[in-house]
C-alpha cells in the first residue's frame, strides 16, 4: 500500500517493516508446511511473494533513510533496512526451508521447469547452498553470523555516504537533459550563475558533469568508508575460510570467478578529465 512520505514518522517506518517481516515469515512458513509431493505453486511461489513483500516495504522504509528530511525518520529507515536485509540473509539458513526446496527440486515438475520459474528455483537453490547447508552445524552458524555482520557493515557503509554533506558546483548548461523542475529546486552556488548539486547527476547529457559526479562519489567513498570497507573484506575472507568457497575480498582485480570461469573481462574505461568537486 502506498505511503505518504511527507508525513511519514519514525514509528510508522518501524511498523511498516514489522508488518512486512511478519507477512514474509507467514509466507515462508506456508511454503515449508506444504504437503508432498511439492509443487511450484505451494513451495516456490510463496518465497517469491515474500521477496516482493519485502521489496515493497524496503521502498517505503529503507529508502527513507536516504531521502527523508527528518533525521529520526532517516535513522528509522536505516534500522528498517538492516532488519529487512538481515531477514533476507537469515531465511536461507532455515533447515526446514532447505529441505522443502530440495524436495521440490527432486520432483518431475521441477525437472520440466523452464524460463523464469527455472531461474527462480536455481537462484533459491544457489542461496541455500551459499547458506552452507552442506557444512557442519558449527560452520554453518559461523557463516550465518558473518553474513549478518556483513549486512550491518553494508548499511553503515551506505549511511556514512548518504549523511555526508558535499556538493558539485555546476552551471545550468552542465545539467542539460535534466527536468526543469529539478534544476529550479537547486540551491544557488557561491558564484553567481552557478548551482549546487548534492545528488550525483549521472543521467545528464554532459559527460564532464557525469565524470565529475563519479569522481565526487569515489572521493566520498574512499574518505568515509575506508575502515568499514576493510572490515567488510576481513569478514568476507573469514566466510571464505569457513565455507571453503573462493572470495574476492583479497583480490583487487575483482571476483576470482571472473578470471577462472572464462567470463569476459570488462574493458578498461577511457581516461577523462573532470571538473573539480567542492565540499563543505
């Protein structure tokens, strides 16, 4: 159900998240309790519906953590984001859910799945495998704790960037392609005829402005999130050690699987000059 963001309160944000998580739990419980032989409709589709419920709630709550003018609502939004993302991680550690999906995967109906339904089942099986159901109970619990910790670090990472106040100083010509309503709402810059942009305008026509916005985002990330990034890499390495899976946390070139499975390498971008980024 749509919410009125302008009049949203911190309590309302928490309540929306609570209701969504409760509904998602009901849907997963329904999938687990389905009779055998299991079918796509009674086992897999409720999981997809639970994901949709949380996606909608995330748009109403977590999103507010980045855009709402009230700091209390923003804090509530970040808290909701952490709770929803933690639920998304922890649900795949449920042994009863793993058993239910494995039973479905062994049916003739599952073997004949194609298209989106085949892809959905494959993704659910992948996430259950990543939850370590083939590991010992102790190792699986260690992976769960690490995964939960990484959710917390991810939320803090994004929050640090979102709460930092900086801006680009641009001219109206630099924003060519953006709606006039957006441009008219920008604050005036310190120099006459300029404007302050606080959200990266990476969708405007000027490549110089897009490059400057990208530069500003990179500067912000490196200065604010270095400690949390290093901590996150440490936790990912721990997860790899426990699970025995390869980790990209120690590889500056990107995921190990990119270089070991024949995936095409991403072309190196052309070097461009950028305008300066102002900070306050």
